[in-house]
C-alpha cells in the first residue's frame, strides 16, 4: 500500500465516524495545487543534469501552507502529495494557523558536492518562488535537507522578493532561525512519549526503549529519554543496529555519529539486524526513520506495549489493524512528530514580528502546545472508544472542515 493510500484510508476511517458528506470528503482530499518542475544544472564535471522537483499544496483553509522539503532519490509525486495532506491534518491537530504542503527533489544528495547541492537548491527556488512565501507556503527541512539548505533557499528567494526571513523555517540562527528548531521534532517525540506513559500509569524512568533511526529525530529523541532517566536498549541507522541489555550510552553514541556519521563502528554488546530491532522485548518502540517499516508481515512480532510514530507513516494500515488487535497503543505520526512544524511556526512568528525568543520560552511553548493537543486527543479517543490515530484525524478533519465551511466555497 502506498503512502497516499495509507493517508486516505486513515482519513476515510475518521470521516466515517463523523459521517462526513461525500462532497466535503472530496473537497478536503483534493489538493489545491500540484507543481512539478524541471531542475537543470551543470555538474562539477561539466555535464548537464536534470532533476524533477515537486511542491504539492494541499489545503490553505486555516492559513498559509506549511511543509518540509526533502531531497531523496525515491521522491515522487504520490509520496509528496501524501505527506502534504498529512501536514494539513498535523497543523490542525496542534492548532497552529497553517495548511498543508510538501516538496521534494528526486535526487540523492550524497552523490552531489556541496556546490552542486547549493546549485540544485537555488535552481529549484527559481522555479517555485512565485508560489511560495511567508503568506502562501513556507518550506522547512526534511529528509536530505538541513539548515544550510534553508539558508540557500531564503537567500535565493530574497533575490526576487527582498528581505523576507519568514519565507522558510529551519534556518540557521544567524539568518533569523529559531533557537530550539533543530531539536524540536525529537524533543516533541520525547515529550509525548512521556505523556503517553503517564496516562498508563508508567514513568520514563522505568521504561525500556528501542529507536529505529538515529538521524536528527532519533538522536534528539534518545537524548530527551536519556535525560529523563529512560533506558534506551537499542538504536539503529544505515550502519546497523546496536543493542545493549543494560542501556546504551546515548551521549557517547551521539558523539560517535557526529564524528563518524554512522553507528557502524560504535561499540556495544550486540550488533543485530536492523529488522530485529523492531521486534525487541521493550516497553516503547519508536520508528524514527523511513515510512512503511511495520507491515502486515512483521506486525504480529512487535512486542512493545507502546509504538510512537516519530517517522511519517512507519505503520501501514494493515499492520495498524494487527497492532490494535494485539493491544499495542500507537501514538500516531500526525501528532507524535508535530514538534518540528510547531517550532517552525514559532520561528515564523518571530520572523514576522522581528523579535527573537530564547530557548527556554521555545521549549515551554512547545511543551504546552503538544501536551494540550495530546490531552484533547486522549479525551476524544476515550469518549468515543476509538484509537488515538482516529481521534487525531477527527480533530484535524473537524478543524479544517469547519474553517472551510465558515469561509465559504
């Protein structure tokens, strides 16, 4: 099942609970604009290369559209559209005044020099600068992009539109980025994991955790859990999975990855296959890498009591049904990884006001926004006896639907 089919299925399940009309379902599912462009550039060796870039703008009923920009060789129109629609519900669930968008370029950034990466970024901005902007659509970092890429974007955009730091978020601090943006998604995952455990009479201090993916999200999630006294037994990246029965030294693992860019040579008691990490006997499983890793084939083997979707779409719908049957509590991606877009919103607000917050305020506002949204989702799920994912989608669809009706077609 594709990412788009998965998102549409979750939408349909929630829409059925509130008996959403066919016309409204069609209106909310149909994207407002789909942009596909050719990104042509000269490589360092003198050859001309062309890449395909996308910007999918799904819905603007609640405000300007917001969504990440990913550079990955498997990026395609369907994946980007799925993630754009997910952003529509995600921004609504956490109650920030945005709609949903997503972008990407079908390119492997590992095969580009830094100069080539800058060039492809700037050429892409040239092609889409008229449909993005602080009051239209605000990109942000995603897979394969980072603060440096956002710096190139704001610089190229400002060549057309003048000083405009709010046109993109996730920027370096020196270019009016927000203190705390880099850690935001992972910190949010940690905050919400803690909130979910408390609802079930548990604490982070007595929880064991496995984290699949040790990039930006995974490292900050692990750091938060470690700082709260939780025991991270396993971590993984493309270099392999590491398992330590007594808990991994997370600060040492983070330092190793910063120096070597991989966990491959990190010392631990056991090196295990990546897929084995998903089925370890732990309290909390956190998929924080690619989507579609929990499938119908391996869902019955999941032994964790709680699964936190730090990645987008890590659990496929058929697997979700199996996890529900096995009483695994899933905290859905539509809220679990919303810390990034929430602090992106804080960055946008600061840029619009030409005023900077300190890290303490950013963290406090993030915690309040996410925990308030979690409490509403939990109450709705409890009241209607529905899974947390369905409750989150109900919140998002309800808010977007009401905004659409009130504004008029």
